[in-house]
C-alpha cells in the first residue's frame, strides 16, 4: 500500500511539474490570462504590488484561488478542494503554520509540499492533484509552482477567506460563507479586548444576518459590536481591502472576487459608507488599529450560534496544535 501511494505521489508531482503557469508584469495581462485558466494553470504577477499584507480568497464554486497584496490582485490559480464527504470548510481563516516539506500524519505520510495550515485538524493550502474538480480530503490543492511562490510570499497570520459551494459550479453571487465550527466563540455581547492579540493583520467581518461586526487580529477575535447594515438589496459576499494612495490617504477598495470581478479596484464611496451605522466609540477603536492591507468581509451569513441559516466559520489561531 505504501509503495502504491509513493508511486501515485511521484506521478502527481510529475504532473504538477508540467502544469502550465505564467508570470506576467501588468494588471491587464494578469486579467486576460486569469479569465482563460484551465485545470492546473495559474498566473502570477507579484511585481504589480511588491509590498503589503497578503489576502488569499478561495472560491469553491469557481475552483479558483486569488491572491491580493495590499488590495491589488497579484495571482490567480485553479485549485481542487474537498470532494463530497470531505468538503473544504468555508469561512475566515488564518495561516497557522508553514512547512515546505510537510507529510500527512493522517494519510500514510503522503507528501503535501509547501503546506500552509488553516486548521489544526488538517485543512491546509498545499501543492496537490488538479483534475479539474473537487477531489481532495478537505485541503486546497494548488499547482506546484504556484504553491511554492505563494509559500514564500505569505507570513504566518495572513488571512485566507474560503467561500462558495463546490457542488454548485460557476459562482454568480459571490458564494455564501457557511459551516459551523467549534472554534467559533459564539459571543454576542459588545466588547473590545485588543490585548488578546496585540499585533498582526486585521480582518473585519460584517454580518447582515446578525447585524454584528467582528474584528480579528492575527486570526484571533479581539472585538465585537452591534451594527446596522442594509438587508433589503445586495445579499452577496463582498471582500474589501484598505489601501493608501500616493498622498498616504487610506480608502477601502473592492477586491474583484469571483462573481464580482467588475468591482475590482472600485473605491467605497460616501453613500455606501453612510448605509453602515457603527457605534462611534467602537468605530474609533477599530480605526486606530487599521493599516493598509486590512481586510473587510461583508456577508449575509450569521456569526452566532442559534441564528437562522448556516453559520460563518471563524477559526482563530489560538487553538492547541494537533495533527
């Protein structure tokens, strides 16, 4: 059995080595090639945004992973996610561990090159098979060369958002972020405890279902507050990043995630900001810790246990190490 697995792994890696990829240097060329990717293919353009925090957005519906740096798209790759019975969990994750030469402790020592762990029970980004459909045991498989480039680009604590539904291909509404998790705090009261995680990338989640905001820093929840969000129109998932212009002025811009590629680079205007009401004291506290590269996720999925609908997974980085 071990010999068979070793042979299969060798064949898989040979296939990965021949997967087609492209390195480009302009947003226009990246966009053109990203729209034409076939299974196993990828496009990488790190020089478009050479500095800043990284956000990885995995769309299960489209089987595509998109990498943003400082709010700018720098890479797109096809992926293969969890097959039926082993579905990849959706939600907001943080990179907990990195191991370039990882071998699985659950699946007969199978190689998982350039592994970036998202959960302590075995879900990770890593190089793996790419047949053109979901076939993993829950991990996100990437082309070998793309996984290597991503590995050297990310840091521990980087935000990874997984959304969509692998059983419903071709996402048109941005997907829904779902799935309960024992790691979610389930807290409903307002609070602010930045000392729980004094440094690291910041992610803010706004839930229309719960009318709540949750703030994560370095993957650990540090605050919650009630908010007022419009619920009568757009119910899709949106991802925004905080960017800065040449003068240093910060502004929220939309990431062009699958289903909303037309939003890419659009600045949030005053009318949109005025539709979200946040308590002034909480707004001031959050604003004080924001830096360019912070992430904002707007979702219709609930955050709280007992809410109607499937709950958003928010996995934090303070769990005990496992497998």
